[in-house]
C-alpha cells in the first residue's frame, strides 16, 4: 500500500524480531492496539510500538509498501550533512542503502531503507511520482510547525486540498494531533481538527479553522491587535471550540480575561491544562533554549505533583532527562534510582547519563548505565559505541573492538564505530584490518563527496 506521510520526522526505526512476531500473531485490531505504548517514554517491553516508530512494523505487517514522506521545507531532501548525520546511525541501514537515494522528478529523492521504498518529497511533487489511487494519507501536525520558533509555516488547508485535488481521496486517513510529547506546541493542536474538517469536507468547520489559522499567523507576525479582534469574533461564533478559547487566553491583555478563557479551554479539552510532562519534553524535542530559572521552575512544579498523578512516572523520566541535559547529574541519577514499575532503570535516561559520565572520571558508573541502556533495541547501538569508548579509555582494546564491531554490525552505515575500530586495530598491531578499514573509509568519503557536491538544496 502507498502511504503519503506528512511529518517533520521520519519515524522509522528497526524493532526487535520478537516485537514484530507479537504483532504478526495478532488476530484483531484490538489486539494490535493493546500493544501500543501509552507514551513514547514508556520503556516496557510489554508494548511493541508507539506512534513514533510504527512505520517499520507497518511494513512488516504488509500495510506499507511505498512511503512518500512529504517533508516540510526546513527538512533536507538531499545529501546534506544533517541528513547524513541522522541516517548513518539508523539500525539496519547499510552504506549502499544510505547512498542509494536518487533524484526523481523536480526535487524528490527516492531510495530504500529497511526494505521500504521511500520517496522524500514536497507536497507539490506528489502528482508526478506515481502514487497509487488507493493510498493512505497519514498526517502528523508537526509537519506544519517549524521549531524552535514554533511558527505555523503554511496553511494546512492549502496543503491538504492540494493533495486531495491531485491524488483524489485516500482510502484511509489518520491524523495525529497529540501535543503531550512536546514535539508540537499546544497552540498548534487545532491543526488536527482543521485537517479532519478538510478530509471530511465539512465546509463550515474548514472556514472556522482557516480563520483560526489566520488569527494565529497574525499573532506570529506581531499583528496582535488584528489577531485579538479576529479571535474574539471567532469565540463569539464558536464558543464550544477549545482551541479558540485557548488562543484568546494567549492573546488576552488582562489577567482576568486570560484566566476565564483558559478555564473554558481546559473544561472543553483537558489537554490544554498545564503539564510538567509536556513542558519538560518540549525542551529537547523542539530544541527549545532553557535557562537555569526555567529549569528550576519545571523541577519545582514536578516536586509538587502527587505521585498518583496520571503519567507520573513519565513525568519523572522527562524531568530526569532534562536534568541530565542541564548537567545536574546527581539530581538526574537520583530520579533514575527512584523510578519504579515499568519505568525502573529507564533505558533512555541510563543512556543519556552514561554518555555524559563517559566523558568524566566516573567510567565505572557510566559503564553500568550504558550496559543497562543496551538491553533495549532502541538504545543498543549507541550504547555499544560508548561502551567501546569507555573500553578504549580503560585500555581494554579487546572489549573495545567487540563493542565497536557490535555497533558497526547494527548500524553499518555509521562511520564513527569504523573509525574507532581502525584506531583499535592499529594499537593492537593488526595492520591488515587497519588498512582494510582505511580503504573502506576512503571509498565512503569519495562516494559521499560526489553525492553532496552540488546537492545542498534540491
């Protein structure tokens, strides 16, 4: 099945075989849904996938054959340094696959990753790419938002109407409008309703959300007076719209009005309420700058949360990860040690702390944390690489070679493990293997140079 996929991220990640087998053994939609993780930070192996990594299992289940990734303009569609940095480290992607993308049409790139045919394109490219008339349309609203400025860069209705006019109606469409993970600002939640109204052909709703988009853009551009006037007209005509109430709360010039609009928004949709989990996740996920003051505020709010709060453990983890990023390692370690139930010894936090501590004299602690992190498929490759780095620092070159080989075997396109392997072979005197790696790296360098030359922008 062809899938037209609007997303700011390529949510493609190889999963362990046992997870795929559990999904393949499902006999109903309910059984598949029961295996979905309730939050991207939940590490339990009882779940097999999440919204952030379903593309690979979808392909293995036979749902997805060709992925047309409609990427926003700020995501490179060429062999840029940022594209190579990200793709090299993907598990299961070898160098031939990495360098196998070729330009098709005016500005699209077509290749294959993890057995999936992928075309990276702009929405204007779709009519010329041979998309099947029986296609699935998958929309993540973060496609429409550029970060870290959190700006809505285009009218969602314009994009979706263009796709429907060019390709016809999809046989199935999905819209993700969640904001709890922090990848998308709360102010953009309404884009999900906007997209749904376009797909359903609900002209009244389309007009309302188009005007709500216009008010948001006016506010983005600094035309606050015009934005307030339009937002107030919208709330008068559609007081039941939580997004309109929320926008008015953001634009209101006095505290009483702010509170009134905000309370109405939360009563209509509790997702608009304050959330430590969302705020802590937003900093790394949207590359948001944060100060010591902001960090302290998040920690203070977290400390006031009752332990029985929904998703308390996920909030603990998000705050712990943020503390690690801020260099407050003792506090982050303390949170890691206090995590319980499904979140005990959290893999992501263990890896984040292990990587940071691998650059300090605390190599034994870093090693223990990275070994914990390596137990999970998502973290295994990078954890092995840093375990190899620690082994090099400890002059345990046999161990270092084993770790780097494992990292290389899992992510063959990633150059750093190869470079470290070459250095290790030189130190142990295995010059034949050193020359072999040097030749491979030279070949790769020449090929990447030929690909990147003149391709900075498609």
